[in-house]
């Protein structure tokens, strides 16, 4: 029976295979129309819906809606300056209301990656808060959080480190019997000298929002002393901070979920601290919600101003607020075309005037004091952004053009940094220009001795672009500084590449005392990251908009190390 069952089993199996083969084409043919009709997975469907809702008009309407909330909060404390945390915060503040910008990164507040960056000290913000009694910082986030990590942890860490360093500085001054107490008598209102000059009433503890876990808070507290040591060793002007801040810095948090009774808004002068009010502009919802205006419906996008390269289509915050009524009244159907027209008109306008070319009249700062460790003149800071109204407070090392653009003189070094908007014909107080932006056009009448263009790109595009061009930059700077000429360093933004070139020039050609010596002292000293950081802190003391990238700073350090090796051979 076994021998008979095997053929019967094989015949049944072959019959089943034959039937399956005859039906398979029919099944496949039935499935093909379903594929052609575009059956989407849940993931693809969700992505398509999100793409449809994340339109340019929805983003701009969301920005305008959140900016109205920011304006309401700013009106509660009109005496406090409004500050935008770059870059997202610029979208939520109109340029005419902006007093300054700052740069705090969320990555310095990510869990397990907390840090205090000496490349982003934002000391001008602390001095501004001390002068005006506090400040309001605006930022936003796309994620389903009420606050970005820059506000939840990065800025609280910054406040605590500065408070701790000031406390140490005052204790040393008291123990040494220096003249700090006499200076405090002038700086602090009468009757409060004892309260703020000592350390017993100076709050240097960490103040974090209540949603930060205790384990994370304890880990941050355990590293404050280390960060304070780094801050003191980087060469920052802690003495000016100590005189400028009458009360310790302390962050406060406000979002659209915060309840504020208008009849009980406290006066900031009555607080026992200098308030750093952190305003998260957007609502914390994770799903876009449908909203209505008088004419159009639109989807609200939390943190719409974040990651502008992915949606803005070349539109900048300044251009948006200049044309905001036209863009919003045009509706979703015309928005993309309106933005394209505005961006193109701006591009043509700049091209006709030399790519980036508003007029500037730069006056060189004469040194009047040599008390600074770097003998570059008086300590001055800027309290305005490049897009703000130049008629307000302007420091002596900063020169505004009639169009509101700015150049920063680095003390009395005969070096200035700016964006390529300053590269035009007939700069009256600049003898030579080192242009690090290949997209701009050289001024007419320029010669090889007065103008050098280096096509340097960012480290993300070319990891060695800056490194390859620094030898020519140093040679050009050495020749012109030896002749006593005043030189303008510029790049497209005036915040990264030009700052790194200035850092290389000051480290390579200037002595530790800040005097130009053609690089004689460079051969006698060691090049360390700490020494380079000290000089970067000094540059940021004047060019307060500086935002050098880590990749470009690495290239500067590599260049200096290579120069040192060549000299030692």
C-alpha cells in the first residue's frame, strides 16, 4: 500500500501545482490595478497629509499668529529689551521691536550632552540684561514640547555658570581688598551695596523648569563648577560682568499655555534677580490644527519658523515682515508666487548694487585705554541685531550704514568684520578688503594691494576650504597691517568664515598683549585650543553676532599647528 500511496500523493501535488499555476496570473492581474490606483501605506499617507498641510502660506500664517502672542508678552514688560535666539526667533519678532540677538543651541541642552560653550558666550546679552534690568528671549520648536532644549536647559546652565563665576570673582576681590567694592557703590543703587556686593545673598544655584527630571538636574548641578572653571580660563571679561550685573541672572518660562493675570503682572524691578524671560512662541500641539481668518482657512504649524531652508524658499525674516501684509492678504493660492517675486526682486536689487551693497560709513575706533589684557581700547558691546533700528543704542566699536547694516571693529587692531553687504565702491574708512565670499563682486577701482577675494565655502560643503585659503589671507593681512592700513574682513553672513579668518590673523600676527608684531611672538609660544579660545572670546567681545562653526574652527587650529611645525623645522 505504501508503494501505491506515493504515486497518488505525487499526482495530487502536481495537480495542485497545475491549478495554482493556472490561477496565479489571474491573481496577479487582479492585484495590478490596486497598485496602479496607488494604495499607500499608513506611513506614506501620513507623510502626504503632512506635506499638504505644511505649505508656505500655512507656515507664514502660523509665524504671524505666534508673533502676535510674543508682542502681547513683550507689552507686559515694555522696559525689557526683546531678544531673538538665532535663527528661529527672528521670525517671531519684527525688526523694529528687536533690541539684540543671541545664539543658544538646543544641542547644548540635550539629555546626556549638556554643555557650556565658550564659543557662544553671549556676554553682550548679560550686559544688556544688567543695564536694562532683564530681557525677553524669543524662540520656538517644532517638536511636541512647550519649550526647546535651548530654553529648558542651555540658557539656565548659562545663567548659573555666569552667576557662579561672578560670585567667585567678588569673593576674590573681597579677600584681596581690591577696588571692586568701591565700583559696586557706584553701580548699585544706594542701600543695596551690602546686599549685592557680597556672595551670601548672591544666588548661584541652578534654576531649571519643573519638567526637567531630578536625575538630569543633579547631573547638571554636578558639572557647574567644571563649566565655571572653563569660563574663567577662556579669558572672558568677568570684571565687567560683575560691575554690570546688580542682581543674579535667573530664567523664567512663558508659553501659550501659561496663565497670566493682567492685573497682577509683577514689576521686574521688584524681583530679587535679573529676569531672563524665555518666551516659547508656538503652541505645544504636535498635530496641525485648522484655523480660520476673515477670508481663508489654514493649518497651524507649531514652530513653523524652525529650519527655514526647508520651507522659506529664500524668504528671510526681514523680507517677510517688510511684505507681511501683502503675503498674508494674498491667500494660499498666491503666496508662493508672491514670495518668488519678492525674493527675485531682492536678488536683482542686490546684484545691481554689487551683490551685497548697502552704503556704510565706518569710523575707526581710536584706543583710549590700555587697561584691557588686549590693548585694543575700551570695552564696548552691541545691543542690537544687524536688522534692527540703528537709531537706538549703538556702541562705539560698531558702525551702522543708512540701511541699518553694521561692521564690527575688533578693538584697535585695524581689523573689522562684516557681511559682504559692506563691500561696495568707495568705503571711506577702510583701506583694504579681504573678501571670503565668492558670490560677491569686487568693488570698482580695487587693486591687488587693496582687495583680495578668497572663494571660501562652509565646512559642510568643503572640509578643507578655509584651511587651503588661510595662507593667502595671512600673507595679505600681514602686508597691509604692516603698512598701517585698516582692513575689512567679510563673508556672506559676517558671522562664521570672516570671524575664523580674523581669529587666525590675530593668533598668527598679534602678541599675547594684543600688539601687532608680524608674528614674532607666534614662534615663541605654544598653540593650544585654550589659547585659541581666549582669542575667540576676545573677538566675540566686539563682534557679538559671531557664530563660528566647529568645522571652521578646527581648520583654523589645524592651520596654526601646521604653521608652528614649519617654524620649528
